[in-house]
C-alpha cells in the first residue's frame, strides 16, 4: 500500500466516511461519543472543501477549508488499524505545506484540549492555543456551531493556530 498524500479523487470519497467512523471510535474509551448526524467528512464534501488522502486506497484524510483569510483544518482522521504509523503527521505536513504555498498566514483548527492525539499532538507539531481575542468571525461561528451541536459537552475544546511564513 502506498502512503502518498494527495488530493482526493471522486472515487476516494465513498471510503472516507468509514475512515472517520473508525477514527471516532478511538474516543469512546474516553467517554466521548459524537452526536448523531452527518459525519464531518460528509459536511466538508457537501461544502466543497479540499480533501487530502493518504494511501491507495485511502487509510486517512485531512479536510480543509478557507476561513478568515487563512486555512482551517476541519479534521484529520486515520483508520484505527493504521494509527501510530506517522500517517496523521504526513497529512498535517502536507496541509501546512499547501497552505504556505498558497500564501495563507496560518492554519486554524478546533480540537479537544485534553485528548492526547488532539491538542497535545498539535502542540508538538507547531500549533499554539489561539486566544479568543484573535479569533476571526469564521472561527467564532465554528465555535458557536460546536456548542450548539453538543461537542463542548463532551470535553474542553480549544482553538489552535499554526503560523506560516
């Protein structure tokens, strides 16, 4: 299996929901069970976001969208059978490289503060917690949407930022 990171092709999209659902299962032992509804990847696909995949066939993906004049990393997900092999790191590196090449000032994301493969992992990869006074209107909207969807009831959330250039 090749682990090249590339732009998703239409044929890849059907497999991404299963990857997300598999990755989401890793949160259950922590007491985090995501609310019913469309998966993040289904929403990003419907909104025409940019999706990168790792592997042929894909075993992981990163979904990004433009937000507040920067790039917003909506999600990185790796199939549970493929975690701890550097796939998430490769996806994140490609997201950062592409954002820098496009002239974005940085990459934002929202994540769980205390889940080891969430905020602590992103801190190790150059992200910092972004204080609320630096949030743009798009980030504020995402934050409010997460509250409304019940994500903040599952554990503390943070906004993070990786400056580029």
